[in-house]
């Protein structure tokens, strides 16, 4: 497994990271199997594990903690905070009050004394970024956190956070985590260039676009095609039809290149120079084994050019894929109505 440096942190991370959102009630409820999957990923050379407090209400962090007993020192451990952890409005967001509670809860569930990368799961429009960065900087100084980052930050939010850190003397966000796949290339426009400009590492998730690029004959039969994610599979929507057409062409391209479409999809994301590590989120051991088999796949310029012909750079074929909209100023009525 090849390594890259995570932005300006000096931390060496594998090009594949294991995302654990599917471990627990949100996906695989067999804790022992999940632990074995984590061990298999580590044995294959993955050294970056990514989780979040909100995944299965903390269950994912508990599973990761179990798996890392005796192996913690060799792992770059990342988790996230900020999404709602209950009905109480104070158990979410980027306030110093919640951050201090959330990190202690995560440390306890992960059974560790420090987190290597602590990420803000979403920007919080109700909290001054100065307040958030001050609290996160305190955690670094206390030795509970090694580096801090954001997720789903818009370019202007990345810039604001960087400027605030410089002007107020805080530690700055060192990473950004965003969705990125052949079908969702919107971050190529401004997010990736902005991250590069500030020397940030980039973690990406969703390289298979919730199963559309997994190679399944009918992606709409996946476990995520219900509830909030159903709109990603509704073929009556123009964007979803455009994805279906693109997947057909990409499947043929992958076959011509002599690889499964899933390997093509992950290798495409890994090929971007701004990307530090690609999060893969398997639910079952066979999913993990299949993805690990493509870890050494490299795409030539001819294949990358053909991908550009199918899905132009900087284009999200279906805006509905961004199931948590990163523009609350437009979607949150509290921010546009008295």
C-alpha cells in the first residue's frame, strides 16, 4: 500500500483509508466480523482509520476501539464531531461547550488517550469559527488531538477558517474531507484547488457513489436506496438518468481497460494530486477484499481522458447526491427568514 503525506502535518497515511460508517447498526451489526475487517485492512497496509461519533450513535467508535487493542500505535486514527448526538440542541455543532464533551466521549469509546485527526463533520453557521478553532487548539495543546480538519466545508469556509487561525493565533484546519467520485466531480472546481493553495490534506469518501460504481447489475437494489438516500436512485430524475447512462459507458471503459469498474472508480479518485487518501467504506468482508485487490491500479492518461469525455471535470451529474447540502444559508429557513 503506497503512502502519502497528509497535507502539511508530516503524518504518513496510506492511499486507501478504511471508513467505518457501515460498522454498527447503520450497516454490519456483527462486531466480531467488523473487527476482523479492520485487522484485514491493517494487514493489507492501510494505516488510516476514519470514523465519527454519530455513526450508529457511537457504536462504530466502540468497534474501532475494540479492533485497535494492541495495534493503536501503528494507526492514524481519525474521527469527527458536530452532527447531532441527540435531541438536545447543545449536543451538536462547533461550540467550545460541545467540543469539550464530544472529544471526551470519543476518547472513551475509542479507548485511547489521543485522536490523530479530529474533524468537524459539517460547518456550523450558528457558531463563530473563532470559537471552534480556539477550542480545537486547546485540545491540541492538551495532547488529546494531534491535528484538526473539516468536512464538507465550502471553499469560502475553508478560507475563512484559515484566515481566522492566522489572525487569532489558533491551530489551523489541516485537512478537508469531501465526497468525490467519477459521478460527483464538483469539488474539482474550487474545493480541491483551495485545499491545495493552503497546503491541506484531502480525504475523500464515496468513490463508488453509494453503489453506482460498484459493478452491481442494478445499483438501485443497494442497502442505501431508502429514506433520505432514495432520491439518489430515482430514475425519474434527470440527474439519476444521467448517472445511469454514464455508468453504462464507464462499465464498458473499465472492461476495455481490463479491470472491474470499482477499481476504475477508486483509482480515478486516487489519481488527483490533491487527494491524500481515499476512504473506502465496505460493509462486508468480500467488499473489502474486492477493493483491496485494486489498490495498485493506476490509470493512464488515455483512460483518464476517456473518463473526462463521459463525465466532464468539475461536474456533479446529480446534485441530489449531495444528500446533506453544504449551503445552509440557502436551505435553512432560520438563516433567511425572521
